[in-house]
């Protein structure tokens, strides 16, 4: 009898939590995955609007070194994060205020580099 009551309690708890999971899923955009080959001196820019209640999750891998930055424009470019000469990185970012933010990869080398990146916008 105790086992039946325990199973009923677990079922009730899951039914209460399930709508919260559904709401979280509705506030998260699907993961966008892109593969791009950057020739020498080429850049790839991915921009999206974020508000200060959203989190941007990102990660990338390349088969050669790239310069990477996460920035936004106001009156001038403001760089939130920068890493030079890397072939991979991942992280999350929450803007201080709403605006368009860009992930930018630059190939400053002499050879082509294949880049694979993914990102997802979600709520905090």
C-alpha cells in the first residue's frame, strides 16, 4: 500500500512540474547550427536581438585559428568578449540591456578555415 501511495505522490509531482518544463521550452529558441568555410581575410557575422532577460548560449569549433568576438553597436562598437587565435570556445552571455548583439569570427590567416558554430537564445 505504501508503494502505491508513493507512486501516486510521484505522479502528482510530475504532473505539477510538467507545465513549468513546457513553459521553459517555449521561451527557448531552437539551436541554430551553421558550418562555414572562411577563406583568408574573411569574416562570419551572426547577429541577433537580445533583451536583458535572455541568455545566449554559444559554442564553436574550427579546424584552424580564428579571432572571435561578441559585440554590439551603440554609438560605437562595444566588445563584450574577445579571443584571438583560437579554434574553439563556448559560453553563455546575458546582456546588460536590450540590443542587437553579434558573434563575429575572423580568419586573419593565409589558409581557409572551416568553422562550425551553434547558438541558442533562451530565458535566464
